[in-house]
C-alpha cells in the first residue's frame, strides 16, 4: 500500500510503518544490559555451581582397558542412542539404524514448512495447536524418551527384558517363538506370503491416509475445503507419511510384544531383500 | 576528594585505560546500549530486547544453557588435550594418568563428561520449548532447520567423544552404535541393495569408511579423535554462528502487540 506523498509527516514526527507492525512494534523493548545480561549471568553461575558440585561428587566412568575379544553382555550404545538400539528389536538394522533416524531428522526439519497454522507464533498456547503439540509429545516424549528408559533400565543380558526389581540373569533364555504375520494368517507359500505382506503394508498406508484425511476433515469442520486449498496436497501427503510412519513404529512394537510377530513382509530377490 | 578517588581518576582518565574502555559505567540509557553494542561478546545480543524474552518462563534459558555447556566442554576439552594421546597404547593409560597425576585432572574430566550429557538434555529441552512457543513459524523456519543440524552435531560430538577413553565401555558402545553402518542400504555390505555396488565387504563399505577398517582399532581412535576435537566442533561453531546471527536478525519471537 503506497503512502500518498502528502501524508508523510515532517521531521520529528513519528512515521507509521505498516510492515514493522506485523513483526511487532518495539514498544515493549527494554535494555539488554542490565535486564537480560543479569539473568544470563545468574543462570550461568547457578549452572556452573551445579556442574562443579556434580563433578566433585560423581566420577566419570572408566572401566577395564578396551579388549576387542571380550564382548560385554549386554553391550549398550550411549544412552541417547538407546531408543534406536531398542528399535533393533522390532526392525532390521537398515530400518532401525538408517531409515528411521533419517525420517526423524528430516521429519523434524520439515516441521516449519508443514505447519502453516499462523496462530501460536511466539507464545504458549494449547487451544490453537492441540494436534501439533500432541503429535510432538507422542513422538518425542513418549516414543523417544520411553524407549531410552526401556533401553537403559529394562534391558539386560541378551537384550532380554528385566523389570526394575528383577536380577540380571545372564543365563535367562527366552524361547524364540516369533513368526511372520502372513504365517500367522495361515499363508505357507513364500511368494504368497510376500504378496500378502506387501498388501498389508500397502493397506496400512491406504487406510492410514484415509483415516488421516477423515481426521483433518473432522478437526477442521466447515473450514476444511478452504484449509486444504491453503495447505496443499503435497503438505498433506508428506505430513501423512511421517505421521503414519510414526504410528507404524508403535503398531509394530505392539504386534511384537503381544503377538510375537517378527516381520510383516519378507521380500527376497536375487538383487536385494527387504524385510519389514 | 579522597586519595582513593584521586588514584581512581588517574587510572580511568589515563590514555591506556581509555584506549581499552571506551565509555564509563554510569547508568545512563546511552551507556546501557554501549555496554552491549561496544562489546564483542555481548554484541551477540541486540541492545534492546522485548520484555518477555528476558523471562525464564518463556525461554527456560535452554538455548543459553546449551551454549554454556558447549563452552565448558571446549575449555575443559582443551585442558584434557594437553595430556591425552589418541593412540591405542597410550589412550587408556592417559585416562588413568590424568586422574592421579594431573592437577585437577579428574575434575576437568568429570566436568567435560557431565557437561556433554547436560548439553544433550538441554538441547532437547530447548527444542521442546521452541516447539511449544511456535517459534519456528515464519520468519524463523530456517533457523529451526539450523537447530536440527545443531542437534545432530551435538549427538555426534558426544558419540565420537565416547570412544576416546578406550575402555570396555567406550569401544563396545561405539561398536553397537555404529553397527548399523554395515546395514546402510546400498552402501553397507549387509544392507539391502548392497549387491548393487560390486566388491563391498567388511573392510570396504560405509562403516569401514567411518572406522578406517573392518573393526574398531587404533585407526578408528585417531579418526574419532580428530572428528571429536577438530572437525565437528568447527562445523558446530559455524552453525551456531548462523543460528545466533539469525536470532539477532529476526528478533526474538513473541506474541504480536
Ligand atoms: C547446539 C545447539 C543449540 C544452541 C547452542 C542453541 C542456542 C540458542 C539460543 C541461545 C537461543 C536464544 C533463545 C533461548 O535461549 O531459548 C536460541 C533460539 C532458537 N533456537 Fe536454538 N540452539 C541450539 C539448538 C537448537 C535446536 C535443536 C533447535 C530446533 C530444532 C533450535 C531452534 C531455535 C529457534 C527457532 C530459536 C529462536 C527462538 C525464538 O525466537 O523464540 N535451536 N537457540
């Protein structure tokens, strides 16, 4: 919007700049020194005292010298990677160790481009962002953190499950009764099993996308046509993909824990093989 | 005027003093701004900020704590580097040596270790705060992406450091943590599609590239040492510079007035 020349006030008068307004006027600004620097200084002091006391009381671990011929049981990755190590129970290494971390990192990076909700920018609010916040808490706090807790405290020798009060018994043997899902459904032929497995995986995504669509519709109500036009199908597709993959991890974990299912689909070709 | 004020004035009016400190300490609005804009470190901040951005309950100060923990690891890390030799013969002995013979050695090692862990936790909480306040929304989308890169670099810094004590804990944790390298699709010799690259094997694939061989050995120690002490800190510093610059340019997020 061009301002007519006449309307420009003379020197000393305040000029209204509409663009600035959108990012917030500077009215509530206060001096960084002392207001912000003082807080930062106090917090830094408190943190340093905490860290030094902690370091005086608790020594960093140092075990026996490295010995490549003696594998400890259990061997655990550093605690912040135990969520991924725990996923090795449910998925093959290429899936748990490479594909899922890639989805997590890329998924985090694209959040700002998928979320076009203009509300809740720069303040805490639950009402306008229920779905966003719930998804983040499920993915981060429930999945990631609880898997770390399981990996740290509940997995003992042989990566077997031990409750907090149980002793880690290195001779505990767990019967390997895992079967693939198509086998459980009565399919015995290998090729048929692959086809059935692929149909289940594909079906999960088809049904999942439909459910995701219905969810968006339900949440948006009458605004939906307007919303989906602004959001676009590319965003819908990518959000749905990440969302469904997250829930697929939960689903696969449930199937293993409750039904002892190993794979849903086993695909073997002369060139590559993929088990999901 | 007392003797003390006399001396004080002589010092603060001297040519040398004035060449270092450009302005006085009087609490005037002008000085408050000069305190920040005239100081290279404080200049990371704008000279004025929005009121709510100084509140602990808005930022939890988690970005700041992450940065503080990074600085602690840099300083204690340099101290440890004076004593530590990244070779299979000496690494473990040096860990023992710094515990018993090096002044404050164990304290420095403990602080390095615990600050690294604290940094991982703080960066997660920082991300959670930024998510809850919706601070990744325009115009800060790209700074969120830079943040995710910093998160990955923080984890990699911790992970590469884990190997350096060269004890049972470190080599096996790193073995377990890197095993999936073998299973990388196409590039790992046990991954799906590995047949597409002829000749992949235990000593020639993605994990071998990281380890410098088929399993963890002296070559791995040197690689991780250089990644841990030079390469990743440098890259992380560059991204932090971008991160801070962007915060400065975009201003702090906050509710519209
Ligand atoms: C080494 C890691 C990191 C450091 C040292 C760091 C440091 C900081 C600092 C000091 C601030 C100022 C506000 C505050 O303290 O909360 C900040 C803001 C911000 N950080 Fe980080 N950060 C890191 C990682 C991350 C991560 C992982 C993300 C997100 C994925 C992120 C996204 C942001 C965004 C979007 C802002 C602007 C917030 C606003 O304007 O309200 N940063 N960061």
